[in-house]
């Protein structure tokens, strides 16, 4: 006979929890109602053989100084996809995770990843957990990826977790490919604008020298004057401006990648259509996926929540979820979701209904499917958003260069001519 774990309130307003056996959910609710209890949450308890792995301690939240490695990796997303695909196939075929890591170490082309996989497989075979072994390579394996594998391993759904991660990195690879055009325009503007400005200044200086009597009838000599003045302007003005521009851009890239600012900007990005929507929808979908599977595996809502928070790829989103940490071990999921304020109240109400009817796993699955579809829809808008962003950057950079050229032409070059003819 099925067993249900319940949380209810008695006539005195006291919270009571426990388990009850009944033919179905309705019978269990009727039994509790006959005892004068108002059901708040009811979750079916899986049979002992339904859970392959019993949960151990949840993965602790990373320290603030580790957030630089929360979602970034020196390994390219395409390489991550190839690695995860092989790892999933091996685990699905029945390989222990330690053996799967040792096997895949000989099949990846990235030498750093190969060495790390061999070491992780060796440590895991000696009794160390996979998440602890992977944490020794933070630049290769981001914190959220380790959190995903830890949750999948403890909940007994590692194959599905690897599939989710593979799909995530496939989408990241496509988005980065879309971003090559605006990134190329940024670098073109950074490199070309100081050179164009320095060239115009060099031409102006050479013209002033010609008017001062430095010119001659020899074309080669005149050309040498122009080239020397352009080179001098490039060294005096162009090179410092170029160095400052590139340094500013690299510092901005480092700041957005290593201090969580990038995650915050992606959640609120007004410049690329679809990027903010995809970032949010995919983060919610991955979080709900793990929340659903961990709850289904028999974990308490609090334990499932703490594990699922570490699986979110966006650190800003994960930090907001972590701020709604369970007040006690038995706090229901709808209360946690409501306190996080990241999911609309009408969607939280679906979870509340699922808790009261014993179908909370189905409710979480439906919400997960909804956000996956939303993430797919938003990802289809990103190419157009990247194209429009590239056009905007081209117009802005061209405008800056034209303003500088025209200023030099009208305020310097023509002024020199006027002074020459009207001393």
C-alpha cells in the first residue's frame, strides 16, 4: 500500500507531520481530515528499491571568493559537450562514475581535461566523492556543474543530469557563435579608431610642414614626410589611446566574468533580445528539474532546495534562491518558492495544489517543461538580437570615428590652410 508523508495543522494551529498508508491520495486526506487535521503538504514516499542512491550531506555553498569559478571554465563549451556526451554514454551503459572518468580521460583532446579526469577517477576509486575530487580543478569544472553532478549522484538520476548539462552547453556554444559578429565589431572599432585618428593627425602635421617649406618636387621625399608624421602621431597619440581602450575593454571583460557582474547583466540585458529571457528561463528550468527529481527521490523539501540551488548556472539567480533558505527542515516548497520571489505567484499556486493533492512531483515537472519551452523560444530570438546589437555597435563606433575625423579636418586642417593664406 502506498505511503505518504504529510504536513498538516491541527485544531490548535500546531504543525504536525508524519507518514500515513492509504490506497490513494484522497483516502489519505480523508483519514487526516477525520483526525481534525488540515493538510498543507502531502508527498508520496518512494519504495525502498526506487531510490538507487541515498542522499548524503548536501554540497556546501561556495564562498564568495569562489564565485569567479561559479559558471566560467577555461574549457570551451564545444569540448564540454563532447566530454559530457561520452560521460553520459558510459554511465548509461552501467560504468561506475569513477571508471567512466578514467575511461573518458583517454578520449578527450583537451590535455588539461584529460589529466583532471584521470585524477578524479583515481580519487573516486579510493572512496573520495566525485564532487570533492572535481572541486580540486575549479578552472576546469565550474561550481554549478559540480553541484549538478552531486545532486544527480545523490538523487540517483545522474544520466538525466548529464543530458541536461549537455543540452545547456550546446546552447551556450550556439550563443557564443552568435556573439562573434558583435565581438568582432568591438575589436575592429578598438583597433581601427585610434589608427584612423592618428593617421589624420599625421596628415595634418605633414601638410603644416609642407606649408612651412618642408615640401619639395620629389614625390618620394614628400611621401616620406607624410609617412614619418603619421608614424610619429601613431606613436604619440594612437598607441596610448589604443592601449587605454584595449585595457579598459579587457578589464571590463574580467570584471563581468569574475565578480558576478556578468550574471547580473545577462539577467537584465537590454542590448541583446532574448538573452536575458533565455538566461532566466534556463536557470529556472534547471532548478525545477533538480527540485523535482530530488523530491521524487525522497529528500525533504529543505534538503532538496539546498542541493538544487547549487545547480543553477547563473550565480545571481542562485544567490537569490539561497537567500530564501529553509527556516526549518519541514518547510514546504511553495513557501520557499514564494519567499524567493523569482517565480510568479500563479506558478507557486500550482505547487501548492500539488502539495495538497500529493502530486507535487507532477506539478514541478509541468513547470519545468514550461520553462524549457520558454528557454527554447528565447534562444530562437538571440540570433536576431545579436545581429541588431552588432549593427548598433557598428553605427556607434563609426559615428565616433567620423566625429573625430571631421573635427580634425574642419578644426585643424582647414584652420591651418586659412592661416597660411590669411596670415
